[in-house]
C-alpha cells in the first residue's frame, strides 16, 4: 500500500512539476470572476454567496469548462511516457504494469477532485465578494450535489480519455476524439432519442443533473439508478480495455 | 540501516563470486511467423562484462528488451538472479538496472527530482545512496539543474546513476557509448570496468562499436538473424602467452631466414614474401628468444618483429559475412 501511494505521488509530481499545470486553475479562477461579473451586470439578484455558487458550479455553467480542462490535461498521461521514452524506465522497476497504470489513474482522479474543490472555493469567494457570505441549507446541498455530479461526469470522460490515450499512444489524437465526444455526444443522443436503445448510449447518462427536480431526463423513462448503472458498466469497460492493452503491449 | 546494507552486499559479493546472474534459456521472439530471435541461450556471470554484438537488425535490441520484460518472449525464459522474468517478473526485475537506448528522463524536472522518482519506485533506496551514485558519476553540481539543460554525456551519466541506484546484480546497457565523445567513451569504459570489478555486477552491453567492445568486454556473444553464432573470450592481460602466436618478421634475407627456421624446427612457416622481405611464422611464446638467436647466428638481419593480432573486427566479419555492415 505504501509503495502504491509512492507511485501515485510520482505521478502527481510529474503533473505538478510543470508550470503549465497552473493553466487550468487560472482558467477556473478567471471563469469564477467572469461569471460573477456577468450575472451581476445582467442584474441578477442573489441573496447570498452560496446561492450564487450553487448556480456557478452547476453542470450548465462550470460543467461546460472544467471537464474540458481535465480532459486536455489528462490526455497524454500515458502516451507522453511513450513519446519521451520514459516508459522504458517506468516499466523496468519491480512493479507490475497493472500497478503502474492504476497509480496513473488514481492521480488523474485526484487531479479531478482538486479541480472541483478549487472551483468550489473560487465561486464561493466570488459570491461572497459580490453578495456577501451566507446561504440556506438548500444552497449548500445543491453545491454538494453539483460537485458530486461534476466529479462523476468528469471522471467518465477522463476514463474515456485515458483509454483512448493508451490505445492511440498520441495525446493530440486523444484530445481531438475526447473533446469531440463531449461536444457531439449530447447532440447525437438527441438525434437518436426516438429509439429506445438511446438510453444505453454513454452520452445520454453522463449528466446526472438531468434528474434534479424541475429537469426532464433526456429520454423519458430514465432514472438516476439506471444511469448510474450504465455509467459503471461503461467505466468498467473502458478500464478493462485500458489495462488489458497496457499489460499486453510490447514496448519497442 | 545503511551499514547493514553495506555489510550484506559485501558478504554477498564474497559468496557470489562468478555466480551466474543472468541466464537466457532458448529465448525466441516470433512475430508474424518470422523469428526475430531464434533459440538464443547465453549467460552473464557476476563481475564480467559481456558484449552482445551483431549487425543491425540481428535482434540485439529485441533480445535486450525481452530480458527486461518490455517485450514478451514467444518461447524460452530469462532468469535473473534465479528468478524467472516470465513467471515472477517483479522478483526478477529488481536485480536489474538498465539503460535501454538513450537515457530518457522528464526534461522539465531536475536531475535530483528524476532520481527521486526512481527512489520512490524501489524499496530501501536512501538519500545517502542518491548522493553516493551522483558522486560516483560526477554529477553532484548538476543535480539541481533541469534535465533539459543537460548535455548528452550528462544524461548518459544520469542514466548510469539511475541504473545503479538500487544496487542491481545485473547492469544492462544498450549502445552506451552512442553519441559520446572519445573522452566520454573512455570514461564510460573505465567506469564500467570499475563497477564490474568492485561491485561484482554482471554487465551486458550491446553495441556495434567493435573496437570499443574489444577494449571493454571480457566476453562477446555474437548474434546474427536472431541466432547465436559465436561466443568468444577476450583476454586483456595476455593470458594466452603460453600458447603459440603468429609473428611477422622483416628480415634482410627471406630465403636464408626460412631455411634457418626450418632447421630450428620450433616455428611453423605461415607465409613468405621475398620482395618485401617479410615472413610470417607461428611460434610458441617461450621459443621466441631462441628463434631470434638462431636467426642472428645464421647471419639474418632482423629489422622488425611483431605479433599478428586478429582483431575482433576481422573475426566479426568472418562470422557475419563481409558483405554486411555492423
């Protein structure tokens, strides 16, 4: 266990020893500030900082930015090791390939969590500056729920990115395919929504905020437990494909 | 802790003299019906430097990558320090330190940060050991510089530091002198000899630099088209003195000289060239003084006497066919 956490620390340092790692955080801070300024200018009134934050961290606001930043940063996590040749030194140590890959995936999940926590703090600070500190229990609940849905949404797409990165060994191709999926997935689901199989499409299920009170699910008849089950199956398949490929592949 | 490690390794070094640390057993790699490596077997003992030689495309890189588990084996097995690479990879690989092709690091990290990455991947590598290996390769002053600012020679040395960090039993180097200048090559050679001797590490080096291998290795394994074609020991300190050797003589009178030698009956005449005044003989080491005396007594003037050494390159060409370039 200790040896595994040291592998995760290695992966974390590989991310954070680059100065470019600051870019997603800067963008999210800028997002919070710009979003706050925009709703203020439009004359929206919020009773408290938490009420603002609950809106700003929702899937239809921060959810349009954060997952993309996570995908762009995580694409190349494995393929860059191949490109730089460091994969050779990584794989000739006394650790199984499973463990090496699992440590990378764990670091990716930790990175997503850090992005979400950072965003939560950024929108709360913005909200407090503009509308003052405070908020009702309902707002805090909504913030928590949004953060959880954001984590699930981003994790599903990052897992997909992770798999494409391993299969293609090219970070450029990976970013392209993954962003295309995020952008077009919803549209494709919409076009296919008259068929009943559409509810099994990954993209119909990724955004769990569709089950929030007052929202309509993408396809009638879908429920929260159903979508969660579908997502679990997809994530398991993506991980299976990733690990099997990574284990078997000759490094030449 | 450090003291204990030292004592252990010293004890091991004593008991493990000439123990086989790396053993290839009928190893093959088949891709698409083509045998890239075909039933290869050889071994490396502790304290010896073995060269893996072969023309381009002979399967050197594939062989080395199979040893370290980067490429799977189709047949056969590799044993490192007694553990099988295919069955118990983690136990086997912990005895290996390697640089496969170029030493590659995370360029945006410092040398020290890179070594710490490897430290975290192995149990029991102390800060002290990091200082030890960096001092050994002479990089103390560059440890806080980013690797992207390193020269190729510095990266090679950091590569060696990385490979030795966990005190392996076997060191594997793929083309270690690639891109080094002559001083760097010489430094690398002396250094490898030192660690083979002092730390009793078995070293496997692949290269196509024949003259370099001749100076560095105690044994060479020659492969071609994935097959073993020769294993040859190289004696550096003239331990073959007792056996017979070939000599080239430049004399005033070839005919008189050859008659004298025939009468002496201690040397076998290999060839003679009357125009250039040269002749070649095969003679035992201890008979050389009497040969010289006999020639002088017979009135043959001797300008020059030298040993004809067949270089590794000559033999390599013989083995692999002269039309192939190494």
